[in-house]
C-alpha cells in the first residue's frame, strides 16, 4: 500500500505533485504527494489515485501542480494513474481552481461537473485495432515517392504489391502526413476505396503495416444522425454589418484574449459570423498565436496532430441544439471533426464525444452549458463562442453555481484567445461591459476615451437580406374584457383576444403557421373557493406557492393539481374544504390555450410544447419536424418555443400574456419580459416575403404601457438598455454593481433564522475589516419563503466590484464560517432571486 518516503531517500522519487481530491476537503490547492519513478511522465491534469488519512484509503484526485521540492519532511506517494488514464487539460485544472474560489464551491464538485461520470466509468468502451505504417518500410516508400512528385501514388513500385495494396499504403502515408499515423483497420480500407479489409490484412502479414490496440467507444448521437439529413443551405454573401464584424474579430484572432459582444437582431446572421470566424481560424489565420500562459501549457502534448490545430467551442442553449443548428456546423467543418454535447446523449455517446475531443479528433465542439468544459487539447489556438449569451439556462442552479458565459470568458482569458458573445437581446451585464456609458456610437470605437469598455461591441442592426422585422401590435386586455362583455353580455374567460383570434384564423386559412407563447404550463394556476367571503385558495403544503391544475381526462377527477416547485401532486378537490362549495379554477396555462383554440377553431392542427408534453429531446425534435413539414398549424408553448426556431412559414406570433414575468419579485423582471417578447417576436417574418404577408406579432397585456413591453414591441433594445441601466444605477444593482446571494435553508424555521443571523453577524464583522466595502442586505425571507418543506432566508452582498465580494467570502471561508452545503447555498452572480 502507501509507501512513506523519508526525505533522505530521494532515489525512488521523480518529483512531487499537488493533488486536488475529488471528494474534496474545502481546498483547491491540494495535498502534496511524491511522484514515484514509474510515474515520471505524470502531467498536470492527470487523474490519479492517492492514499488519504490514517488508513491510507485510496481516493481519486487530479494533479494540479508539479514541483521539484517540498517543505514537508515525510510524504506519501501517488499510488497509480487512474485506470481509464483520464486526464483533464492543464487549462481546465486552472479553470477548476478559479471556479472553486470564485463560486465558493468545493473543488471536487467542480471536477465532477467537468468530467462526465461516463468517462470516469469508461462506459461503452471496446478495444479496437489500429493500423499504421511500419516505420522502416514506410520510410523506404517515402524515398521512392519523392522521386515522382507528379503522382505520388504510382510511385510505390514494390514489385510484390497489388495496385490495391499500393493504394492502401499511399492512403496510410497521406493520413500520416495529415497527422493521423494510426487508423482503424476498416476506416483505412474505406479511405483507400477497398471493399474489404483483406488488402490491409495482407499488408500486415507482409509487415508493411503494423497494428496497435486501443480502446474505443462507438456511438453516434441521434442529433448528429438527424443533422446529416438536413440539406445544405445556399452559400451567402455577407452584408456590410456582418463583414465588418468578421473582419474586426478576425483581426483579434491570434492576438490574444479579447471579448466581443455581437448584438444582432434575430435573423441578422450572427451564426454566419461565427461560422466565418471559425473558417478564418481553420484556414490557418491566427497561426501567429501567442502561447497560453506558461503554467497551463501541456508539456506532454497528447494531440495526434502536433502541428497547428485550431479548435472552437460553441455554446448554445440546450433548447437551440436542433439538428438544423448542428448541421450548419457539421456541413462546414466536417474535416475538423465536429462533436456535439447535449443532455440527450447516452452514457457511451457522452464518453465517446469526450474522448474524441480529448484526443484532438473533434476540434469543433457544439454543446450546451457544460460543453464549456470540453477537454480540447492545446486550444490556445482557438475561439470560444457563446450564442444567446443572455440565456439564464447558462447558469447552473446547483453546485458549482457557475455561469457558463462567465466561465467561457475566464477560460478564454486563461488560454489567451478571443471569446464571442452573441445575442439579439444581450444581458445588461454584457451590454454594460461593451457600452459602459450606454452610448453605442462611442463603443463602436473601442479606443474611445469616454470610458474604456471591457468588450468590443459589434452591432448587426439589419436582418439578413429578404428578412424583415415583423410588426408588433399590442392588445390591451382591459379593453378586451370590456369589449367582450358588451358583445356577449358575459364575462367568460377568453385567453385569445378578438384580434388574435381573427389573425389566427386568417393565418390558418392562408395556409400559414402560428406560434403562441404563454410562459406558464398547466391549465390554471389558481384553485379557489368561488365565495370570496370564504377566501380559501389551494396552496402547496410544502411550499410558499399556489398549486397548478393540470387537466387529464383519464383521471376520475378530470385532472390533478401539482406544485411546480416541489412537484408534489394531489387530486383536484371537488369542494372547498372550508365551506363545501364547488371549487373553481382560474388563471392561465398552456393547456387552457390549447383547449380554447380547439373549441374556437376546430380545424386547426395544434401541438403543445412545454415540459409536460416534452419528456425528452426526441419529443422536442419530433414536434419541430412535424411543424417544419407543415403538419401542424399552431404551436403553443412556454419559453421553450421562444428561442432560435427558424420557420419561414410562420406568419403570426401571439404572446398570450406579455405580463407573466413582469410581476416577478426580481429586479430582472423587466429585462426578462423584454427579452422574451423580443425573442419570440423574432420567430415571425423569417420567410422573406413582403407586403401583407409580412410577419405579424400580437402581444396581449394588462400593462400595455409598461416600458419593457412597449420597447420590445418596437424592437428597441438600445432604448430599453439605456433606460434600464439608468434605473439600476439609481438603485445600485447589477450590472452597475456585483452581487452574491446566500440562501439559508432549514426545515425548522427557528433554526433557519438562527443560522441566517449568525452568518449575517460574521459577514458584518469581516466586512468591517474591509472598511464595509460590501453592502449587506438581510437576513430576510426569500420571495418564495418555503420550498419542499424548507424555510428559506437570504442575505444579499452587493459591491461596486466583484473582487470585494470575493474578498469577503474568502475571508469567511478561510475562517470556516461559510460553505456551500445542504443548508447554505452561496450563489455568486445570481440570475434568479426567487
Ligand atoms: P441569427 O443567428 O442572427 O438568428 P442566422 O445566422 O441564423 O441569424 O441567419 C438567419 C438566416 O439568414 C439563415 O437562414 C441564414 O442562412 C441567412 N443569412 C445569414 N446571413 C445572410 C446573408 N448575408 N445573406 C443571405 N442570407 C443570410
Ligand atoms: Zn410544493
């Protein structure tokens, strides 16, 4: 077992390594171990087994630093390399250390996010035979081929070889020259145009080719398969805005770290800009790349192609990972190898993709949030792209509570490469970094004196040729109620206004399609006693929230009620438990919209898309395929449908309730409302038509004069951003300031209060030592004061700079006074404040 080395016995030791443990103690620096001679080639990032504690229990960890000496006098040795020979890249190790510090997370939890379990367990692994040229023989062939440069293939004149065998050798040589000396047997035969593998086998017998065994995982993802069916779009000529953006970004490729915000309305061709920047990179521009910082360069390079190998990581929200998106990258960059990472992968597929990336076989990585941890070797020649950077799904709501956009920026900084953030509705954080004085003209020139922006700003104000921004009409639901009442004399519930109903009919009659958004699933969100003197309203037993009614005809009560926070369910009560009257349900939900349209426009073919109907990524793609094929007229859904969908036949987009997110107790409520309306409005008018067939967007609202709604309907992002940033400045909230939020949870209310108060006291004491640089608010109840039986209290930390919050949290953390665990959530840069 573990050997204990005395410092007087250095003979058996090749050096020392700091190892950060997976089941971490709260330290990112790691513990120092001796590196035994047989592991002399150990590198930063390698996963290893080390002895821990009195019992020398073997535990896993990662080498975070190699050192020549140590102050320690007695030291244990590393036991072995990890059985799967897994390693993270040095820049990922550096990133993990930064994340553990910045997001107040045990480093082990960060590693767990970085390395998929499937990789650790080696899921789906098989052994495969690779073939390569026997060095000596291939050298001889090289000499010969050099004589006849006009046709290298015919040059292999080994008398005893058949033409097919010669082709195989030439193919192997060509592959080797491209940096791929080893090829699976079958692939080599295919490449050489042989129908069977026998010529390859014959060459092995002759000793011209030699074999090597390597583990492999064979698994293609469904998304990739579907993407292969997508026809290639026609090539496009960049418009002036795109051209300028590509040129300016291209200049910085190879010039080290820089951040670019690409603010382009929906359909302005942002994706095309990303594609061109990557093309530029793959064409070898940016070759004069500066190296990544010394400490994160991998001395033991594992890339198959030791030459220049640029790479790109493209993050997209899970929901935008459609076959169409993937196809755009696969069609352009198949030769560089495209890997796709998303939640729908099986364990072996995930493992396979990870390996391909790790070994440099896939250099274009398209994926959702966690793809930011793609283990690309030597990506210091590359670019990172975050599409739809404003998306809140980039924030992970469990440990480590990281934001993939911010981690992307950090990783790019560590690698000294550019990072591109794209959005039609940039987060105010990014916008503020690019345009600090909220005047875009000044930002167009990053050298402007006004105030040094941190990001370059690229504006694409126009839609691609043939696409126009749709007209947005606001419908005042208060008027609508009155009108309906005058017409019918009854106050029955109508979720569709007369205007929306008319336009919906028109669209369907004209053979066009419609998308209807309602950001709330279920049927109705209030179940109450009809008698207001009684006032009973159904609430979750475990949460501070109302229950939502979901209709389901197969159930005896016709449906059930569910809490959207803790997911507990009950049957729909028939009677009010207090006074015995028959309960009524009211409020809105996607199910109810579907029902109303089915009743009013029976010929409409409907599909509903929300997390009740979409159980998997496959369901989602299936419905979208049917919609694309014109088999569905109206798509009804939650914010799931608001993103990135590109359907030319959509003539009408309806927002059932523009106010749903406006009344949330969260300072970003306006921003969310603006984003949602602006994004969903961008789904219309993508068919490139003119005149009356232009896309139409109808936004229904009880607050049609609210600035967020008015400005979104005018597609006026800049107006909104300037206004909102001014408001945030007045009250000292992000993005002007930075924030962290501590949530204290306990099933026992008193304990929660006690804990929260203790923590607040500690914070105040340590803050005093920092001259009270951080503004502390709370403890106070969270807006949702109880979830799943846990009482929730919060403390907010606000400061002009992130560094001050870091200092305060680190100070507490070092004193063992705060830590992220089951009772305390430390959320740095929170995006949700509920
Ligand atoms: P975004 O990512 O900004 O929503 P896309 O890059 O997806 O925009 O472009 C929207 C559509 O316009 C796509 O079908 C794309 O092929 C097309 N497109 C992009 N740029 C151009 C251009 N310069 N000329 C013609 N069509 C373009
Ligand atoms: Zn609940």
